[in-house]
């Protein structure tokens, strides 16, 4: 602390490095009257020692020092953790000195003059440097708060997805038990279809629970898990079919993934029920490929095919669900009439 300054509780601390003792006292008195806590030293070594031991808000660094210049100290200051802003003070108006100081990390420079404006300019520069630091601190605090809030929200959302997935799994188990108590026939088939629809949505929530980004779903992982559950639910002695997958590792928005999962569930369920004769083993293939800005979903089999003029088999609810889900992703279902069996395709924006 300079001899003429007093420590002010809570005052901003200024380190002034100046080898002119008279000017150092003058600047210290002026800044102290302005409310700052000022320490003045004469050499780079003294300044660096203080900086490593104490905290300062701003450094005013003179250019010409005994046997060295402020430019020799600037690189060392910038390597310090949380280094304070540096205002470069020079008695020369040569632009190259100011440019060199700014390039080395100074935030501003002030020229000593004989007209009396130096002290006013130095106070203004110090106030501006402190304000900039405070604005940066507030900005960083706001960004941290946003990140923390996002992380908390994602953690909460994962927990919600976990609980919803568990609840849907429980509902699916209840439906499975109920279906087991019903004799073979349309009613039991409807219960199995309901169970598959519930599982399609439950799979989404389970994937989101373990995902790094709850906004999207990796369709490869999702459809693999969904196919395993569908095969387990739908495969019977009369329908010993298998499901094969060829799915690109693409990620789609969560709401679209739900729609696609329900569509795949309905199409695979229909193929298990109607594509092959009872007891005949067949394959149901699910493909998801990307072509530029479009994704294409294909579900196909090698069974008896479809007759466009025939009335829907069953209640027709599955077709209504498919159309509704397809509209939700701005697409519609198309059938490949040339395919030996049934092939349906669904193209939608990626």
C-alpha cells in the first residue's frame, strides 16, 4: 500500500507499477480519493511477487521501468490464473508501443501528459476495465446457471422417462397376464396387439433414460430392442416368424421416434398375423435407410401379399393407427405392388 493511501474495506484493489516515486505517490493519492485501494511498486519483480501473493482488480503498468519495460512483464501476468486486466501507461505517444501492449494482452492504454488529463483518463480506464470484468463475470455466471438448469431439467426428464417406462412395462405385464387368461381367438389377439403397442412406447422411454440427449433417439438401438420384444410377444407355434433388421444409425426427434415405433409395431404385427399360413415359418424385414435429406422405412415379407380391393382383415384399427402416425411425420404409406409378398414404404424428412 502506498504511504498516502488507506485500506478501504470492500474497495477495488489497484496495483500500480511505476519507477517514478513522485508520480506513483500522485497517482496513489488520486485513486485513493476515488475510492480505490492502491499498492504501488517500482519494479516488475516486485509487481510479480505481489500478484502471486495477493488479489488485485486492475493493474496499471508503466512502460519505462528501471532497466526493463512493462512489455517484459505482460506475458508473465497473462499466465497467472484469473489475471486482472492490465492498463498500459506510457509517456510516449508512439503507436507501436500501444499496439505492442494491446497485442501482449493489455485491455487499454493511457498516455502520460503534461496537460493534466492523465489522471482523469486513468480513472476512466480503470472504471471501464472493472466494469468489463464484472460484465464478463455476470455473463459467465448466467451461462453456468443456464447449463446447470439444463442439466437439472435433463436429469429430471431422464427420471421421468425411467418412471414412465417402468409404469408402461407394468401395464404391459398386466395386459400380458390378462391375454393369457383369454382363449385363443380375436379377443386374445387384440390383447397381444395392445401389449405390443404399449411396449413400442415403453421402449422409447427406456432409451431416453440412458441417452446422452433426451431430444433424440438412436433408431438403430431402438428398433433392435423393439424387434426383440415384438418377436417375444408375437411368436407362437402357429406364427414362428423371425424379424430381421437393416437400420442405419440415424437419430430422429423423440416424437418422430414414437410414431415410427408404433408404425413398425403395427406393420410387423400384421405380417405375423396374415403374411404366412399357420405353422409356416417366415421372415419379416425392417429397414430404415437415409438418402440425403430423406429417411425411408420399409417393412416387407415374402408371404401371400395384399389385395387392395379386399376388405381389411380384423378390425382395421391398425391401418387407422398407421395413417395417423404417418400424418404426424408428414408422410404416407405406399405399397410396392411388384414385390412378391408385401412391401410397404414410408418416406419422411430426416
